[in-house]
């Protein structure tokens, strides 16, 4: 089994393509099951955010798994395979693991060092666990990624220098307005909206208003910063009173339309207005940018801005953490691969010992040897065999943890003439055991 990732991100695809490829809710659950049901895939999880859609899978065969995942991504996005292929990237085995660690550490984010991705990875693992598509291998890999991400933020300056998309958006809005942002309207009341409200408050906004379809959700969000609440029906008035509108709903269609903004502009007395659209798919009608005094900042603009630069020292420190965690993981995986061979060897030795003891017992019992004496002989023989096998099995586990270690396991199988079917049976038993699908600890 090997790890595979097939995906697209802000680095490989335009926002319009990411919008079509993004999945959530019931659709995400269906995609997870369809991926896990592919013949070459044993388990899977999916990271789907406004900046990336990535399928991680434990696979038997590379080509079959890649083709199957690509077909599913094309089907769910509604994008023709030929068109989608140009935006996709594929990582396999070592590269796949290293890519996930880089993602969790914030190194691959649109705004390097932003802290949302760690929660998004955690959510992806939990969703996969809830849908029963997360097995032991990817669960352990997910834990590794979360630990690596936490270390990167705790031990380096990437978390202090990295900022969220909202922070970068507010900086761009300040530039567009030519003055600090004082009045902020947040449309939506989900997780991203909560981040927008908190970031706007930290940035010194004097007035924060939250508008949402469900008023009680808006009230809960606004209460945390002493903000106000507006009804979506009164959106033109709320927009007219704002310097900056941050829209991040989960709606499937436009929320802030051109007629609504045009009406708001008529009430503004020629004051500048900036709309920050963080939704996927986008909330704000791009036609509003043609209205006088109105600027629209979307994910494309955020990507092109480059955000806040993270120093070379911080990046080097994060890379060192990623390499260290990956090295530990790689050693553990290589050592685990030799375990079925060691188990099969000991099982064969036990079978041989039992057969020889049975034959010996039959012969010695004719000489009226006591049962206690026969038991002592049996224990001695077993101890001798255990001692003879101890050193080579311990040593092969040590050697297997180094690059190329699989060769030592192969040599063990040849030297002791182990039946390949016995080794495969041990491997299957490990995969199918209850512990292999234990999904706790993914929170």
C-alpha cells in the first residue's frame, strides 16, 4: 500500500476552476465513498477549501487509482477531463507525505503561514472518519500532519508572520480606500465569517455589523465584539453604511448582486466602497466593480498580492521540522513493512518445533519418560529456537527502518524459504483487524 494525492490548488488552477471543483456537505460525503469504493483504493480523505481540493488515498496500484480519482474529480466538478487535467497535480509515496506535511505547516497556503489550514486538515480527517473511509494508515498520517503543523507554529516564526486571508484583504481594502477601515459589514455567520469579525475587531474597526439569513447566528457572532445585526432584506442600507463589506457565505449563488450594490452606492454620497469576497463559489457579482467608487477584492487578487512575506529563516526552520517529522515517519513505515515477514518466520519456526516435539514425545513416551520431563524438553527447545531467531529478527527490523531496508526482509524470506502466502496473510490480518479501522484520535 502507498499514499497518493491528486488535487488542484491556488498554485495550479484559476479561482473559477477551484470554485467548480470545491465540494462540501453531502456532496463531499458522496465523493469520499466513491473514492474509497474504487478497486485500487483502501481508504481516503479529502481536503476541500477555497484554496485547494485534494484527495488523499492509500492505494494498491498507482495508475488505476490516479485514473479513478481524476475521473471522479471531473464528474463532481462538471469539468471535462481534458480541461481539468491541466490544473491537477499528482504526488505519490514520499512526495505525497511530504506534500501533506507542507500543507499542514502553512508552507503551501496562498498566504504563507496562515493558521486556518491546520483546522481544515483536522476537519477533513474527522469527516472521513465519520463516513468510515479513514483507516489506520491515513489516520496515522493525519496525526503526523497535525503534529507537524503544530510544531511549525509553536517552534518557528511562521505563525507570527503568517496572516489569514481576511488580514490580507483588510490591508488591500485600506490601500484601496486610502484610509483605515472603520465600518465593516460581514455577510454570513459561518466559520470564515467568525474569523472576519474577529480580524476586523483586531484591526481597529469602530463598527462591525453582521448580516445573515438566520438572525440568531448573526447575533451570536456580533455579540462577541459588541457588534450589530442587520437583515439580509436590508442589505442595501447596511452596505451603504460600510467602508468594507466582507462576504463569506456558503450560498451556491450570488448574495451581493449588482442591483443591491447600485442602490447602496446611490445612498453613499460618493464615498469609496470595497467588497472583499472570500466565498467559494463567490458571493459578489463581479459586475459591481464597474460601479463608481466600488472595488472588489476576490481570491484572485489575494493570490496575486503575495500577502505578508515570511522570512527565509522561518521557512528554513519549518522545512527542517517537516524533514525531521518525515524522516521519523519514513523509518516507522519501513520498519512496519518487515513485520509480516518476521511474524511469518516465527510462525513457521513454531510449526516446525511443534511437529518435532510431537514426534519426539511419541518416541520418548515409549521409554516411560515422565510428562514433566517431556514438558522441560519442550520448553528448552522453544527457548533455543527463540534465542536463535531473536538477533536476526531484531536486526532486520533495525535495518528495515533505513532506506532500502525492504531488501533485508526479502533476504529473510529467501533464506528461510517463507511461503509468500503466509506473509500476505499476516498483512491482510493487520489491515482487517478492528484496530486498523479504529478512528478515534482524529479530532
